[in-house]
C-alpha cells in the first residue's frame, strides 16, 4: 500500500475503535469512511425537524453542513451567521437550547468513548448535554486520542485552543507561544470544560466518526 492508503487504513482502525468505545458506553455512534456520507446522514435527520441549532464548529463548516441546512427551509439558529449584535447572538445561543436538532463538532474523543470539550461561552456544551430533542456531533479522526481524558485535554489546550484563539484573534498569550499558558485573560476561550462519559439521561445523542481530518 502507498502512504496515503496506509494513513487511511490506520485511520479506519482508530475510528472503529472509538466507535466501539462509544457504543460500550451506551452512545449511538456511526462510522463513515468519507465526510460526504456523514453529511448525507445529517441532512436526512435535519429534513425531518422544524428547528436546527448550530454550535461553533469548523468541522461542520468545512464539511458544508451549515450551507446545506440553510437551503432546507428550516428555522436555523446559528449565532455566527449575519451581522448580529452581542445581544442578538446571545438570544440565538439561548434558542439553541430548545431546538429540535443541535449540530456541533467536538474537541476530543477518546478511544474509550469519552467526549471532551472546552468552551468559552458555554452554549455549545450546554446544548450538547441538555435541551435539544436530538444532538448530532461530528468527529474527524484527528480528534481521537489514545491516552484517555488527560491526553484529550492536552490536545485541546496545546493544539486546538491556540489555533482557535489565533483564528478568532483572541489576543491571548497562547497566540504568542503556540501553547496554553494557563492565562486568566478576559479573552480566554477555555472557560468551561465538560467530559461526557455516558449519554445524558433522556437525550438522543449521536456521534458520527469520519475517517478524515476535520477541524482543529
């Protein structure tokens, strides 16, 4: 096999292990070889509901999900779309908590099936764990870690967060150093940490694991 084929082969093994880990914990999890197949699944689910909430997610944005659901004629609550004032953005975030379907990426997924996220405002993780009738989380193979929650947090703090801070021009110390400095800056985007070890009670949470790199 060529190097690209070997990367895909290795990624598939990793994704399948994570899916099995999620299922052992009681999550509804599906494996998709290509992101396009996962997008088709999301759009089928989105077509059956009236309102859709969107957590900030480069994975979903890169996959074209936000653009696609905008064409479905549904009520879409995405605080990153349009020229919204701070108050308007907050109203959209609150609306996400009562939507029919909430879509988001995630920051890290352990092969044992634990979902780890770090948020700035907290609306994304809040909607994941309570409120929406259905939650779908999209995870690329690059989000999967072998070493459990400690490695997941390490990945978020020193890989994803500095790049996200740079993307958002947050002007935090990690933009200068490229790694977490444990700052308490007013611009800090790492304020709320959640570890979802089991599906929240009374929730319909589904995790779609894709054998492609998605997001940061």
